[in-house]
C-alpha cells in the first residue's frame, strides 16, 4: 500500500511539474487611471514561454495573453477599458473625448476585481474606447477576431459568428490590396481560419492551399527571416489542412481554454 501511495504521489508531482513547464504567471500591480486618477489593481505578466504560440488559439491566429482574462483592464470608477499595454499610455489630448464616450457606460455589477466582469463585457466597452483612439483597419480586424474568440468561449455563438464575419469582410479587402501591411500568405491563413470557424470548410481549404502556393514576402525582412517565415507558415498551413479534414477540427475547440 505504501508503494502504491508513493507511486501515486510521484505521478502527481511529475504531472504538476509538467504543467508548470507550460504555465503562464501573473502578479498584481497598482495603476492610476489616466481619466479620473482612480487607483486600480490589475494583473501584469510574470512569465511565459514560446509554447504559447502552439496553443489551440493558433488556429484563429490569436496568441496569449489576448486569450486570457487579465489582459483587459477596466477602471472601477470611470470604466475606461483597454488592453493592458495601453492603459497608462492614453494620449492626454484624447481624455476629454474618452470621458464623453464613457459617460453612458454601465457595467453589469459593481466590482473590486476587474476580472469579475466577463471578458466580452469589457470588450464591448473597448469598442467605444478604441473608436476614440483612431485605430486602423488592421487593428480592428484583429479585434473582431478576438471578439469572436471570447464570445465563443462564453457560449455566445451568434455574436461570435457576427464578429468573425466582420473580420472576414476586412480580410477580403486586405487580400485585394497589393500594399497590404500583412503578408499575403499570412492573410490567407487568417482568412482560411475565419472561414473554418464560420463553417465554410471548402473556402477555408481553398485559402489554405492558396497560401501554401504563395511565397512569404514581408517588406524590410532579411533573407533569413523570409526563409524562416516561409517554413513556419507552411508547417502551420499543412497542420491546419490536416486538422480540418480530421474527426476533431479546430472549430470543435471553440469553447476550450487558450
């Protein structure tokens, strides 16, 4: 019996250590809201590894920490909500307009810990905030994709679908632009991903195959970067095509973590 106990304890320890190797950590830090000077405690990143780029969210071309709740900061007084890297970098000339944008914002409940609010509720406030901050179309495409991810995580499938369709509309526009900021190969991957997550597997496979046949090009990139980018994207594309054709395609992971 003692041997059995020791064996089980050893396995539990190994499992815990294995999980720790692929863990991310956060720790609390105090921030002052740039709008109302309210003191807030938010979480900041402690540690992570390159393994985050291989978690299931890769199939939506989204990567931690944007897949994790602590990333979206909300002031408990004025409800200013931003990505964690933007909260203390709000331009002073935008504060008056942000006050107006936030004037009619009401949250579902009072809170001490900002993570008590659902991620999607925070994202809805962010739409108002970032409209004032003049973000470009590429920023908004990624944001809609992120909305799709988090609405799906919360089981709000119709809202997730609508957000992903917005993403697809913008991607179609970028793919027609020879001066697009993002490499054509990458755009095709993302477009294929969003088609898969909106139920269009035929269109997804067509985009993925076209991406495989498209040379990776990025303005200003070195020959080595282009070579590595080509190899990396091809590896991801081949995996995605295989996964779509499998019994458990990525779309079925829509409500799983990361």
